[in-house]
């Protein structure tokens, strides 16, 4: 076995712990001290433990199996109601139901209303074209000459009465439609010289011609409107133009 000389071993150890030698320093070294570099020495002892490092990333190894689900927790408080949804499409028309009595009555009522409306329109047209209006009164000539009794019957069959002017305006209106001597709805049949209308009321307005009423021949209990607009008492059996009055 080859024995390594001890002075050489000492030299190797010394060189391994020497300061690193620069090239410049080498060139200035004495010949004996600066021979070729020695071999590296053995590694030193382990240092002390360092400070604890930060938590590392989860490992890449196999994961354990998922455990069983936990128990159901208590019910939470109700949430805020959601927004109203958009309106849905219109439904189909349902089957037509049987017409009940209410529906039938409604239909009749509607027809009556329509007829009334039509009648109102027709009356307006007739009155407008053939009568004289004062307020809600319309005076209309029948164009016929009749006795006072027949005159009353004719007007009442039209739900009207013999023209009875209550003032000068109405008197003028009757005069306008008459165009001839016409009966008025007044009489003193009951009490001589006390003229009453056809409802039995005494009249306020009169427009007697001069000298009238004279109850000529002791037999004049009816009244006519002369063409000059004045009044005269005449025998009720005589025939004169019939003018009726209507109210709307
Ligand atoms: C008329 O025709 P005489 O004169 O008898 C009239 C009378 C008048 C009278 C006035 C039917 O009668 O009512 O008061 O004139 N008779 C008729 O003079 O109209
Ligand atoms: Ca009389
Ligand atoms: Ca007279």
C-alpha cells in the first residue's frame, strides 16, 4: 500500500482553505508558495435549519374519496318577489253560450232604444218641415176644415190638442201655419162668456177682435183665429181649419 506523505497531505488541506488567489497575485507570489493549486477539500458540516417556508401549492397526489352529503340545513327566509313576467298571448274565443232571458231582454231593450231614436229623428224632420215651433210647442195644420168636436177628435188621435196660444208669440205661430180661419182650443160652453181651455182652466192670454166675443145669435161658444191674428167667437158646429199643437 502506498503511503501518502503527511507533509503533502498538510499542504493539500492548507491550500483548500486558502483565500482564492487572483492571476495578478499569482504573478507576484514567491516561487515556493505559489505552486500549482491543490485539490478541493471535503465538504463542511450541514448548516442550521432555515426559517419555515410559506405554505406550498396543493399536492398532485391522489385525492381521497368524497364523503357522504351532510344533513339538510334549516329553511332560509323567503326571497324578494321577482319581477312581473311579460303578458302572455291572447286566448282563443270561447264557445258561444245559450242566450238567456237577460240576453233576450237586453236585445229587446236595445231595439226599443234604436226605434225611439229613429222616431225622434222622424218627428224632428216632420216638425221642422211642416210646423211652427215656440219653445217645446209645435203648431201644425191638418189642412182640414171640421166642426169643433171633430177638430178635437182629430188632434187627440195624434196625441195632440187643438192649438191654444198662451202668448202673442204662440198666437203668431198659429197664424203662420193656419193661412185661414182656424179653430182654437177654447170654449165658453159651460159658462157663457167664461172661456176655458180644453183642460178646463181659465186663460190668461186673449186676443179678441173688436166687439168680440159677442155670442152672436146667442149661439157662439167656440173660438177661431182670424187671418189678421185676432179672435172671434163662432158656433162650434161650423167648420174651420184644424190646427193641432204638439209638445216634445
Ligand atoms: C159674423 O155673419 P154675421 O155678421 O152674423 C160672425 C160673428 C161675428 C160677426 C162680427 C159665423 O157674424 O161671430 O161676431 O160676424 N159669424 C161667423 O161682425 O163667423
Ligand atoms: Ca158663447
Ligand atoms: Ca162672434
